[in-house]
C-alpha cells in the first residue's frame, strides 16, 4: 500500500456498532471504524496494508490503554473500514472517560489522535450523545433526543430525550446543573446540582436537588418538588406541590396537594386542595374548600370563607353565610358555622347541637326550635366547677336588645357557701351571679322566695294545683295524711301523730310569714266529721273529730291540709 501522509477519520463511523458484550458487560464487543487515506499529493490511496490502532487517555502522550494490529486492510479510493476490537478484545478499556484513538501505518503515527466523543457501547441508540466530563475523573454527560438539546454542566448530567429545534423547545441543563436530569418533554431547564425534570413542557428546576415530575410551566426551587399540573411554583426550601394549577408553596416544608390558586406561604403549612385557599401561618392547615384562610400559628380553616385569623384557632364553615367570611375573633377558639346543625352520634341533627347516645325516635315537631338536644336512655348534662371561693356555676337565659345590652336575665346559680343551695335569679346585671334571687332552694332549709306572682285563676273546677300559687296567695305547704299519721304525699312540711286521739302536728320546713293560715278538710264526707287547725309560723296542730250524737269527740281520721298566705 502506498505510503500516506494524510489521514481523516469520520465521526460517523463511531456511531455504528456490531453488537454488545454478553449480559453483565457495559462495553461494546467491536466498534465499526472508517477512515480516509491520501498520499502526499492528496491522491486517495488504494491497495491493502497493515494498520495499528491504539487508544490513549490523552490527546498527546498519556497512557496506552489498548492496541491491536489489523493486516490486509483494504483501501479503495482512500476509504477503509475496520472493526476495532475484532483482533484484540477491549477487555477493561475505560470507555466511561475521555479516550483518543491513534492510527499507525508502516510504523508512522498519523496525527492528530482522534477523540472518542461518545461512549461507544451507547451509540446504538439513535440521537444519543455523550460529553466527557471536564476532568479525567469526572462523569460524562448524556444527551438524547433532539440535536438542539444542550448540556453545559461540568459532569454527570442527563437529557433522556424530547426537545426541538427552536430555542423555546430545547431541553437544557445549565452550567450549574451537574448530575441534573431531564427525562424528556420540551423546553425544560434544569439549572442546579442534582435537579430533576421528568418531562412535560417549559418546566424549570433552578434549585439544588429540586424535582418536577412533569406538567407545564412549573418551577421548583431548592429541594422542592412539583409533581405536575400547570403554573405551579414551589419556591420554599423542601416545599411540595402535588399538582393542580397556579398553586404556590413558598414556606419552608410547605405543601399544596393540588387544586387551583392555593397558597402555602407559612413554614410547615398545608393546603389540601380546593381553590383560593391560603395557609400563611406557621404550621397552619387548610384541608380544602374555597377562600378559606389559616393565618394564625397552628390554625385550621375549612369550608367556604372560613378565616382562622388567630393562633390556635379552628374555624369550620358551611355555605349558609356565603359570601360573608366567618372569622375567629381571638386565639384558641373552636368555631363552627353549620346551618344544618352539629350532630354528635347522629347524622341527622335537629338542633344547632344534637347529641345522641341512644335515639329515642322523637318526632320532628317535638324539638321545635331547640338549640341543644340531648337524646338517650339516661341523658345527663353535667355542669361542674372547682370548689373555690364561692364558685357559682349556672345556667343563663337572657334577652338581648339590638344594642347588645341585656334587658333581662334569668339564671340558675349553684352556690357552694352560705345557703349552699340553688338560686333562681332575675335581673339586668351582666354578671348573672349578682342579680337577686327570686327563689332559693337548699338541702337543709328548703325553699325560700321573696315573692310569688300568680299567673292563673284556680280554673273552672276551682281545684288548686299542688304547691301552686294563685293571685296574691302562696301555697307554702300541703300534705295528705292517713288516720295513723302516715303521709302519702307532701310539700314543704312533715307530719307526726301526737298524743291523743285525732291529734296531728304539721311542722313547716321554713318559717312562714305573718298571716299564713291552714285549710284542713277530712278525707271522707260520709261521716259527721270535722277537722280544725291552730297555725303559727312554725307549725299547725290539727284535730279531727266525729259527732257521737251529742257532741264532737276526738277520732283518728285522714285529712288534707294546705297552708296558704300572702308573701
């Protein structure tokens, strides 16, 4: 073969492979290589000859890592083709780092050496390119997809595919994006260390270790994640947006799971979904809904226009107050606006708050406009207070004027000291415990009342209700007594049989005012029997007598007694 001085290699030859090593190897068995030879005058060479091929780790000098000699190489019109590795296997040749191919003909080295700009065994994937790392010990970068895709990073970056010819369609890893990855799609940019974009369109991962799964025009900053969706921005450290549209997670470790136009700007805040919701307080939560805002520390807002504006506030709203916001007014409040009622133990509340232990099947009409309903076999409403200086827990029923002032307030007040009883008070004092008692009850002194006001007549039959009060008279005590002194029923008194036939003593449980009197009637009207009573403020002595034909004499008879008077 005529001696040559000119040598040209074709990069195209490096893109052709004859096969891969057996399973478990990462290198090609042979590499198809093509060159072009001319003589000193530039005339293409022809004939057969021996060519030696060598791989070095530097463009000049360096270390020889592989070589083989091929004989009988045919050259026609200057072109020759060989299979590198067909004589001497590549073995452990480090194709993962930059290598240069040297060619020697007739003992003459042809310069310059040809750089291998791609990992040979990967070249069987169409359009795949490998860029060597900036240094000998740095990882190469891999570029797939459109030829316009670009990696400017120092090392280890990957573009799997996608891209387009126009600048806006190119996938790109910038200079700061070592070890960044773009899986595919178009117009995606990974511009910091370890950033990842799975695919989609026009997504940007400018933060270190940021991740975008896909979608359109999403942005993720340092250690932040956007799963997908459109126009989402996770620019807080380690913030997360699952998807949706136009959501923002700008607080550190903040999360927006999805929805639209939601914002989690407080550190560790959370928005589950919905629309136009905001979690701006640290550790604030909005699980969903519409225009609900949790702005206080560890606050919670859910529903429609719920506003947890204070630390520790919990606000839940229904749709009844649309569009008026329902907002907390102080810290650590638990607020619910539920026009349909709140049910505990029931899914069909029939009052503002309906607690059910056991449903009694009460009709709808029976509840009327009850605000609180407690339903069960043995329902108990407990009001408990600590035993402190005259603690006075109670139940208040008040009327409020348009101005907000109290115009009357009834209350039931428990008193631990003094009377140690229960007071029914009435008045206009804002502090219900300061209003005067109308009726007081105690275990040891019975009932005490400043006054009673009648509301009804005795009725058509003229029969008084037991213990009732009528007009200006008050029934202070009454009893039904059998002949032996046994009391079958009573109010405000006790009865004993005293010495003598037909004699009984009725002792009142409280001292009566002046003017009280006792009305006594015998149990039977068939016999000529009479009953009389001598009454003072503490007791009434009753005598029952029967007519023996000549006079009334003492006899044991049952009787009724009722003690009345003006207060």
